[in-house]
């Protein structure tokens, strides 16, 4: 019976790895979230993606999540993640996968370019779990946004309620523009 259990576990791990590869996860995420060997993951990656995985370090800085548009996207993802974490009995990586799929659905449904990759989303969850980032409630709109843990919560105002001077001026396709689109994103962050 133990042999069957290990085969089923391995099949679930392969299925999880395939889902992550299809979402664009880096090889380091797969190594961290599965017990499959590097060689098997490499072969699986090449088979599923049709190319070798990207090389190099994973993004490590929390600073990227603090800039205007990435913060809004990261906050949207993390609100979805936190909701699923409270309501669904799933493994952590499965919550990340489901939350990321919902994030993609929401951004694309609003005509926005998703700024958050699944690797960055996974990293964001780890930063929060390690106390390097947290969620803070905006005193104006009541939404919860990604902040540094030492942010003064009592006076925090999000980037949608108080955007930087040049925010929303981009003419790039899929960029977040102030007005109607930011109001819809703010509703999702609540």
C-alpha cells in the first residue's frame, strides 16, 4: 500500500508542477514546492513549456511591490490569496495557484495587463509569511494594501486614493488609468 501512496503523491506533485509551469513559474519555485528531482523538473519544464527554463536569481527585493501599479496588483492578488486561505482547505501552493488564476481573471476582465507573475506572487506570499511585508487598511477607502510592516496604519492612504503625480497618465495598452478602472480595482481590493 505504501508504494501506491508514493505513486499518487508523485502524480499530484507532477500535476502541481505542470500547473505552475503553465502559469509561467520559474524552476526555483517548482524545486521549492515539489519533491521532484531537479532533472525531472527540467525535463518536465522542457516538455510542458517547449523551452528551457529561465536562468538567474529570483526577485528578492520587497521594493518592487511598493511602487504604484505593482502595489495595486500585488494587493489585489494578496486579498484574493488571504480570502482563499481563510475559506479553502488547500495546501499553500494550491492557494497561490488558485489566487493567481483569479487575479489573472480579474485583471484581464478589466482590460488590464497583469503585472504580477506567478513567481512574484509566490514570492509575495513568502515575504508576508516572513514578516517582510504586510497588509494595511487604507483610511480613506477601507481597502487592504501591501505595505512594509512598519507603515503607520492609522494614517495610511493607498495609491488609488492618493496616486503619485504621474500615475495613470500612461497611454500604454493595458496600463492602469485613473478613474473608472481604478475604482473597479479598489472595489476588488476590499
